[in-house]
C-alpha cells in the first residue's frame, strides 16, 4: 500500500506542491485570470507578462490539493518563455503526461484546473469541458 | 430498561459488499444495503414485476400490496398518525422541493420571512432561495457558536419577527451536530411558523417520532437507511397536505380527467404522479423492517460507541482538527482537517488502502464558508461500522502525514 501511495504522490509532485515554482503575483500583469473548482475548493490564478507574443514572465497563486497546485507549478515552468501561439497547443494530454501519474476520474478536474486558467484567461477560449 | 444491543460481526454478514475488504466510512453519503433489501427487490423483479394500482391480474395485485405495505411500515417507524401522511418521493431533495413548490407557492408572499440555518444541506437551502426570489420573500440563517451548535438565542430573535416557515436539519450532515429539534419546533410553532424538519441524517440513526417532534413536514431518504436510491419519504400533517396542490401531474394522481377539468386523487396518491419506483419502495420497506429488527435505540447506542472511539482516536493525531460538538451531541459523523494535507489528497491515499472517506464541502458550502475552510474530510458510521475500520482510517491518516511530511 505504501509503495502505491508513493508512486501516486511522486517525489517531484510533492516537491512542486511544497515548493511551488513561479508562485506569487506579478505587478501590472498583461493577463490575469483565476478559476476555481467549487466541488473541492481548489483555486488557481495566473498572472502573465506578454511581450511580442511571448510569455516573458508568469506567476501563479492558489490553494488546494497537491494535484491541482503541483499541476499549476509544472505548467508555469513550461509556459515561461513560450510564445502564446505555442502555449495554445498545450492540451490536457500534455498536462496529464507531465504529471506522469494515473489520475482517477474523480481527480481529473484537480489536475486540469491550471490548464483551464490558461485557456480561459490567456487566450479567451470559452470554458470548455475536459472531454 | 437496558438497551438491547446487536452483534456487528453478525450484521456484517448481511452485507456482501464487505467481502471486498473495504472499510466503508461514508454512510452519511449513502449507506450499504443488506441482502434482505436487495433480496426483496429481486423478488419483485423475478416473481411479480408489474405496474401497481391499475392492473387486474394477480401479480399486479401482489406488487400493489407490497408497494403499499411500505407505507404502513414507514408510518409506524416515524409514528405518523396515518398512512395518508406518508408520501413516496425519490428522496429528501424531492420532498423539500415538493413542499417549496406546493405549499410554498401558495403560502409564501412578498416580504415574508423564511428561517433556515447555516448547518443546512443545499437541498434545504436552494429550493427556498428559488421560492424567495420568485415571491420577494426574505431568508435569514441561524448561525452556529464556537462548538458548532445552532445559536438558539438568534433563533429566538428571528422568531420574534414572525417567520412563515422555519426549516432545519435534525442532524447536520457536514458536522454531525444533533440539533435540539423538539425545542426548536415548539418555539417555531409558538411563533406561528410552519416547520419543516430535514430528517435525512436523523431517521437512519436514531428513533424518530414525528408527532412528538410536532413538525408539519419531515423529509428523509431511503438510501441513507439501508434502502435503495430513488425511494424517500415526505411526511406532512394531513390538513396541510390536503390543502396543497399537486407537485407533479399526470397518471395515477387523478380521480377523473375530463376536457373541462380534473379532480385529484386522495392523499397520499395526489402527490405520486406517473409510474413509481416500485422495486425501490419495496426495498425501502425491507430496510425499515431490518432497522426495526435491530431497534433504533440499539442503533444509536452502537453508533455512539463507534463515534466516541473515532473521536478519541482522531483527536490523538497531531495536526488534526475535528469540527463540531463532542460525541454525546453528535451523530455518527466526524468532519476533520489535517494540517498541510488537502482532504482530497487524504481521501486518495485512504482509497489506496480501501478506506472509503468523503472529502469536499458535503453540500454545505455556506457552512464551509462560515468555518473559513474550502472542504473537510468526513468519516461517518452506521450499524455495520466496526472499530477495526476506524483503526484503518488512523493508519491511512498517518501514512498521508508520512508522505506529505
């Protein structure tokens, strides 16, 4: 049982949860957006500074479970320095792949909350379901 | 008189699901069902499956008799005066919606006051919000004190304003608080209010006597008391039900239908339109029989013992906060938070050990907001819960603390 847990909460996911990268707020961001998952109370918000179509700087804030917060931290690492056009191509499989663990249907909303922030906030896509 | 007790190990043999090895700590959400319940439903499907109230052949008569037999069982179980006061619904949610629609639309007017509590489940909040918005009525919520118990002083103040309706749960699903329902109903009735008691979390776990309680409406679900989903009960005092219009309209709830107009069926069928959840109602009857066999005083005594054990076991864990009152004033529900570990992460880790634990806002978002937390983990118990399952929960919690250390 312990090994299964350890596998689920892999060391680097716990690391991103406990020591989130790019955590905080940007002053005068070009884009700022927040989403929540009312079912479990997870919140993720992101601030973007965009210059010449490139995400020059990014910060995220929020609270919630390890999966939602680690997922947001991992996503900011990937987004920093990326052209917005490239960022638009990131999909749910990329995000789940990066987490690298099997996510149960009950937790999929936790894992994809940060992607929703990116989609709705950074390029104005309507709130779309995971499927 | 000493309370008759029962042997949990024997009871568990009636619940095949425990052969899977799960520790089931989510009975406030939905209970497990014994063979006696599933067996009664299966018997209907295999031996007299047919529609009720309308066919002349023998198996349909059998189905009708079994379906109607549940009404008398439920009447006796909650000590209602008549089976006319026992309306079949899908569950507590439908029962409250029925009252909000059929009683509320006739009786709540602009400027009227509705009193609810911060402990209420969404199903006892949202129907009233919709009604209040439609009618221009007002809603006030009784707050809790530091111990998680309703502020009776605040209720008394609100009652001075002459509310039309007071609605509250007898037991909080989110914290387990047992509210002093008898006193609250008496005070509300004295103030001239109609009173609805949400019995979803009390009916499965303690003796209920609606006449002693004195409320006008009492709602509960079968699936939290060993019965199947899809069958629940609305109790209503006869004169109130008589004066109400139907909720759903269609077949079976009428006496005569003519192009010029329709006359409605007698109570309780006036509120039971369309083909009913026949197997589920029969299953609910079997569940009432099962609980009656155990004795509701014995059920409460067993749950109190488990709750005290769990309360002590959990309180011993560093970084764990239990919400709500001490075991003597709570039902078999313990909501708690772990420092640094989100309830969903705990529930996922517990699930790896086959421990079924609820995590979330428990359909009580106003209460979560009041407590300043997004969610809690919740363990809840029933007739089949044994101490070993609490020990397994404690092991899972310690495992989560090790992983997140």
